[in-house]
C-alpha cells in the first residue's frame, strides 16, 4: 500500500486525474474531498493498492476514514475495501478504519473480511432519494402537492424571493448563514459546518452551480451541486442549507433546486443522504427510489 498525502501540486494533479477517470459515486469530486478535509481538519490521503486501485481517505490520527467507495470498477469495490482495511490495520498506529457503504456492498464486505478483521455494528445509516426530473411539474398539480404548493405560494406572496449566484455573494454573509444553520440544528443532528465554510472559501470549486436564495433582501439559504460522476444525466444536490428564518423556507429551497436541475437538462437528481427526519421531509417530493449507505468501522479481530 502506497500512501500519498495531498499536499503538493503533483499530488493534487494525480487526485483530480483519478477522480475524473474513475469517479462513479456522488462524492467522488476532488474539490469536495479537499473541502471536507480542510473544513474538518482531516488531512486527505490518496491510497494506492495493487492493480492500480485507489482509495480516497482521511487521516484522523489513529483512525482512517474512507470517502464513499474506492475508485475502482463496481465488481472490485468489496475486495478493495477489505484490502485497504487489512493493509491500513497492519500498522499498530491505526486502530480502526471507518467506511460508508451501500447496503449490498456492506453485505459483500462482511462475507469477505479476513479472519484477522471484524466489522463493528452500524454507527448510523443514511437514506438517499433519487428523483425523476421528467416527472417533476413545477405547477405542483393535484392533491398530493397541495400542502407544498400552498406553502410555496404563501412564501412568494408574502415575501420578495431572489436567487443569485452564490459565488458573487459576500463571503461574510455566506459564512454567517452557515453559522446560523448550525446554531439551530438539534443537539443530535450531524451538522458538519466546516465543509460548507471550506466550500465558501474555495468559491464553490467543483460545483456546476451554487445559488444563494434571498428573502426580503436577507440571505436565507444556499443550494448547489455537481454532475454525478460516471452517470450521464444525473445531478448530485450536495448542498442545501438554510437558517430556518422563514416558515417553509426549506420547501422553497428544495423546489428551487428541482427547478434549476430540470431547467439545466438533467434527467435524475440524487439529493444526498440523510437520517430519519430529513428522509421524512424529502419523501414529500416523491422520489422514484431510495438507497441506503451505512457508516461503520472495521477493526482487528
């Protein structure tokens, strides 16, 4: 196993080349990977295994975390996860390897782990909705959409809503929104604000669009994302946060995202993973399917 620290221009160039060529999951985006690393103070690593296989990972001291799935073909994912864990845990300095895997991949890994390793119980599960943009009608017709339609119409009727390019908004205001978003999150919510601050500092590098939503002249939310790697016609809605300052602002942001995605010509939208409460919210918008990822650790047996 060869470990490359992403701290030189040459290493960054290699990282971007590999993600362009082999990226195939929503967060296989080199700029996002680096923003998360910077925002959460987790040094980024590029792990090279045999046969040209590669893994994006974070150095958290005595534990290493893997970003989604390895940069390998689908049929090699489980084998690569096992090889990465085995080689990383061969070092006495590393106590565990944290991974996030789709349900079928996790099942495959559990059946493939060598006897020297074991998987701990699932820490938490994320549910990811996928929407068909062909089926989305911005008029929101019919009984199912009545509550959402009324909420949108009320906010637009009572307030002035404006959408701007987030790259052109004062960064102080953008950082302030992230701070307000975090401050009102529940004590048990996973509010990873550092990555959003880093995206702002990096002027949303790696995004195909980043939009700031203003209500009555006040910055109220940010939407943004990029093309889903390896899936033509798919878009990944990576960022969608707001400060809860206006009733139903979350609904309006979600609809704004849908409108932008549909108008940009994407066929499907993967709108990122969430836990139970967020999943209930997203289910209102009628995804065509869901899939799950599970975060857990691999340790020595």
